[in-house]
C-alpha cells in the first residue's frame, strides 16, 4: 500500500454555488469555509466542539463545522450565514434578532441563527422550551439567552 | 412571558435618548458581515503558535528550535532569550516587593504557570505552525508548585527571585475606628474564612491580533481585539524600546471582552518582534484551551478573620477583615485589584468603621486580570455574605436587616468612610421592586410546597453596586510614585461635505452597542434622525480620536464615552448655528437645528439650510466667508471628569464617580439527594440613572446575570496540587447554556446621576448580584437541613452536597460573641 493521500479534491455546493477545491486531508471544514472560501461569518469559539459558533447547514441539517474534516463534506450542500439573507433582505428570524436585541457582540450570532433557522424549518412554531432545547449546543456569553429565545419564539409567531 | 420591564420612575424630556432604538450594529452581524480580527488577511501572512509550558513551575534548561526550522513552510521562531535581548521587562505598578518582578513577553529561564508561553513559531498555515511547535524541544527542571495563597505567603518557595517574596503588595486600609465599634457592639459575629473563587467571563471570541511592521517608518499596526489600547500601548512601547506613536491599534468588531482583553500586551509584544524579525505580517488567534489556561482569570480572594460589629437592633457599625488575593504568576494589571475594591468599601451599607488588611500574592496559576465586576465584585460578595451570615446567626430577617442598614435615598449623595461619593440611588426601593417580581409574600407557602416534594426551597437577595468611571489616581494608593491620575476619553464629530454626520469614538466596544447609543446622543444634539449619523466601527489610533485611557472597561462609556461624544457634537452644533446665522443673515439665537436642517425658528420655509449645504460651504465652497470667521464643522472633544486628588496617607478620595445599583433576588430549590440547585424564580433590578437605550441596558443586565449564575453554580478554574488546570476549556468548564438559564425577570428605576454629563451611569458589571443572591438563597434553603453557612462563592452540586452532609464543618467557621 502506498502512503495515505495528504490532500484530496472535493466538490461542495456552498450557498447555491458549486465549488471544486483541493483540501489538505486533515483540514477542518470550518477552516476551509473561513480561510479558503473567505466566508468569515462562520466563527470559531472553542476547540472542543462545545460552543456552536461554527454551526452551518450540511444537507439541510445544522452541524458544527469544526467537528468534521472538509473531505467528509465532499458532495454536500453547505449553507452558511452569508446565504441566509438573499439580497440583503433579512429573514424574519434575522429581523427578530435585531428587534428583540438578541445579540450583543455578535460572535455567536451566526451559529445561533443557523441552529434556529434549522429549528424553524422543522418546527415553524416552537415553544420556549423547544427553542432552548434546540439551542443548547450554542454558547452565548453576552445575552444570557433571554432575548435570543424570545426572538426565535417570535419569529415562529409565538411570544415568550 | 419571561421578562418584565418596569417603567422608569423618572421621565425626562428627551428625544432619541431614552428610546429603545434597535441596534444599528446588528444588520451586519446577523448576516455574518461583521469583521473580527481573525477575518482579516494579508498577503504573505504567517500564523503564530505558542509553545507553552506543560509544568506549573520549572527552570528552563534548554530550548531547541532547529527541528521546527527545518520544516518546509516554517518562517521562524522566537524564544525567551531573544525577548530578553530585544525588549525590556514590562513596567510593574506595585512598590516592592512586587515592583521588582521582571515580566517579559516570553518566559525567560523559568516557567511559573501551566500554559505560560515559552517560545513562538510562525508558519504558512495554522496547522503547520502547530506541527512546528511540537518539534520545538524544551527541557525543564521542575520546581515545587504553589497553588494555595496561604502557602504562598510562607515564602518557602519563591516564584520571583528578584522580588524575594511572593507578596506583590500589602497594605492596611483603616477608616473610622473599628476597634471601638467592636468594643461597643452588642454582638460581634466572627467568620474565620470565606473564599471567592477563580473564574472568568471567557468571551466567545478568543484573543489575538494581526501585526504588521513597516520597516520604513518603524511602525507596527495591530489589527486586534484589545479592549483598552491606551493602556496596552503604555505597557508595550517602553518594552519594545519605542515611542507610543509607533503603535497603531485597530479594532473592528470584537467578540466580547468583559475585561479579559486588557492584558494582551505580552502576546502582542511577541507578535511585534516576530513581524519585525521575519519582515512579514503575522497573525495569532488564541486557542480556547490556551485562553482558559493562560490568559485572564478573575481574582481569587480569601477573606480571613472577619469580625462584624452589630448593635442589638441589627444595625451594623463596622467590620474588619484580612483579604488575601491570589493574582497568579504575574501581577501585570493586577496590583490595581488591591485598591479597586475600595470604590465600594461599605457596599450598600451605612457602616462607618472598616479595616481591611489586604495582601496580594503570586502563585503558580494563570495570571489574573480584570473580569466583569473587577475586584469590587469580590469585596461586595464579602459584604453581602456578612449581612446574610449575621442575619442567619442573629435571627434577623434578610430583607429588614438590609433596609435597616442600607444607605438611604435621602442621604444621597453619600460620602463613604473612604471619601467616595455615591451619587444617587434608592436601594430599598429597588429591593422592593425585586421582591415584588419574585412574589416575596408567597415564599413560605412555596417553601412548604417544595418540602412536600422533598425539596429544600431558599430565597436570597444580592445587593450590589456597579461603580463606574475610574479615577486612575487610586493607583497612587498602591504606589505614590505612579504618575497616573484622573481619566479621559475622546470622540470626534464632523459634518462632511454632503451633509454626512460622522462620529469617531475612542472607546473600543465589544458588544455594548456604542454605535447606536452615540448616534442617539448626536441626533438629539444636532437635530437629525439617528440614521443620518454614521458612527464609525471600532478604534483606530490613526483617527486621533483617543486619549490616554481610551477603551471600554470599568463601566464608563455612559459617562466618559458619551460625555466626549456630547462635547464634540455640541462644538459642531455651535459651528452649524453660527454658519447658518451668517448665511441666513439672522441672529444666532434665531437659529434652530431640527429635522436635518438649520433654520430660522418660525421663519419662512426657504429660510432653512439642509446639513448638506452647511457641509458643502465649509468644506468646498468657502470663499465668501469672512477671514475672521472659520467654522470647521469638525471637532474632537476630550471628556475629562473631575475627581480631585486622593490622599495617599489616609487612603481616601473620590475613586470613581457613578454608582449604578443592582438588586437581585432568587428563589432556588435544592435536591437534598444530589445537592443540585435549581433556580425557580429570579429577578434583577437595575438603576443606572438615565438609560440612553433601555433595551441595551436590559441586555447588559441579562448578560451580567448569566455570568453570575454560571460563576455561582458551575464555572470554576480548578487546579490540582501540581498546578494543572482541570477545567481548561468549555468541555470541563461549564458555562450556562440555553437550558441552564432560568427565565429572568428584570425591573428598572432611574435615579439620574447628578455628576454625569447625561445623567447616565456606566453599567453592565453589576452581575455580581447574582453570585451574592444565589449564595444567600442556598444558605437560606440549607437552614432546614442543619443550617450550613455558605463560605464559597461557587456552589456546584458536590459542594452543596458536602454542606448537606456536614453542616457543622461550615458552622465551625462562625462564632457569635454577645454581651
């Protein structure tokens, strides 16, 4: 057997755009998104998979992009925060984050929005408890989650 | 409904100020279009990784970088030996012995805490830099480890040979006559030991910077997330043997700070040296585990031999205490923690006789640095613990004893025993709002109901003060030779050629919404909608819109930051009015600025100049202006609050200017089987004077409360006896998640500050109230199970369980001597 490949060509669909690129076999998906594709809205807040700042959509599911290698995403459809608001028109959830003051420093916000967007897609009218459950993998150090939960519930038409 | 916001008790006539205008920062941040330092790239940039000590204490025998340098793509390395040649040690604030400590940007000859940077390597990618760091061989000779402040005090092992002692600073603060107060007391309550634990607010964005060196000019540009560049530059420039003018700090968006991004000068100096040595831009992003291990821990403080003087009616007349503060391996900003607590010496209470014998020592742990509520929180926790322990031991009601001892609204402004002035507030009224929010009247009924389910219910109050706008003159109480006093902040406002109002701040926001609140203030002054005001993001030394103490820290934006904005806007306004008067040929008194126009009050419709006309005249079409009339429409203003001098003999003076009040109240249930604490009701009441933007204020209250809840119930930096940090990342260091946070009820009142430019007090650091009230609530719940005394500020299930198993062990800490 020869030596294992150190890099590989992969293809991704990122925010609707088809992308082919060569990535180091050990490169994390989040670093490809941030450093190779320049989509810096996806953030890194920890090194243990706890914080959720790097949450993206992988084939429609919210995943932490620091917890997988880029080569594992070969062939996948990836959605990042930059793809949420089509032409600068904020989604109702993004708008609700603004209205309800659901962000302060904004560092966790992209991950929060990706997790919450996925929640609203599978459960359009979540309760407060359902929102808290869905966001438990996303750490925010600024808001105490109060207004984040309120914003997501409001975006689903409810009131917290 | 999870949140209740009370209406303000005082309503002033305001325009945009006072409204909860949605934040303008949000639009970019919710789209992932913010710019954080790690988002910035440069051609040829190298990535830096630090080699860190795996040992808490040891001699460095040798460092061999040769294998790392052989790796393809590695640009270079830096070691402590080079740092010692090319830089001077950072200046120390303390007098001897701490003042003799030699602190370099990398370890020189010796490591003093786990995670201490020993060498740095720069490579083409992040991954390669880590690989290369693994190839750097460091040989250590281990030394005995100190992880306990009381052990450290014995000086059997000394961390810094130059200092000859582990003591950084010590001094006695003695105000009033505590011996007489104790002699005249009806009860003396003695508490042997209380412990405020190590934790930090751990902002989600770690520290870092992109550093570029311009060989032609000798200037460094740091695109970074330092939250106090003024002080950062004062530390760095002399160490780098350069002038402060050679350091340009640039910040964009910052992912939280909470004080933890004030002491970044060691790492930044390494980056400056590396950028110069390699002749290329270098970038460093701290890893989470490194942030926890070796960046910024909050002060750990042990309170010993507390004695409290209590009268028969429950009036407390004074207390004395020995405070032993553990600043970790290097003091850096820290000796200031030995004095900053004195801003709130009596807490919220009227006792006049206080003696604090304060000592700070080094240990083999991460250096401490400011953390939200810095140094005051520890001391306020002490005062609140005293109140609740005295109440428990003497059978006093925790509400009544507070109301009896609180400083009263009619005493405001109130001079504390050490010469600080509490500017305004009504603590008893704030407490009443909190009690209403948690339905205090039903506590006993709920206690019975909980008991029927086998749960222990407890109720607790946390009263706290958020002192804002530092007088840096307090540093002279530590070291009379220090040349710091007062405070300042700058801002610039201009009206540009097409009528754009542009505001440049000296402050360095990390989520506090300065762009929004500054626009509100300017809009009111210039008479235009806030949307017309462009507040530039971040800080840039080259804007020349900063002052010596520029930054965002110590609850002062509402005073100094907005004071500077107001001052600059008023100067521009004056220019605009004079210009409009000249052009419209009307007296200046007849000119009003409103709706984006300068116009003649009640004049004809055409007697109005849009801002664009004013901007264009001054900037591009000014030939007709008379030679002695030169409005610039562009002003920089420095807000310099007045403090007067401190008295270094008596250790008195005005150490800070505004005092926001926070009263927290909590109801908890404890599972006696597990020691698990569940918060079932929680209220936080904030009084920060005039609220520029109530929604932002409430957001700060939420966030500070979350930090307190985390600190009170789970967040703790735990070291083993070898000095290994056991909670080195979010895996083991549990911060509150969405499911951990209880619903929060908030209330507000507004006691305008008579000293602040807008009546608004700095705020955001009052979260300590949560640590106080949860400790009190736990103690209250444990009353029915052996009456344990809560002696630690962190009470995770295992500690509560221990108190349930052996309440007497905690009670042995406390003694009441009655006459």
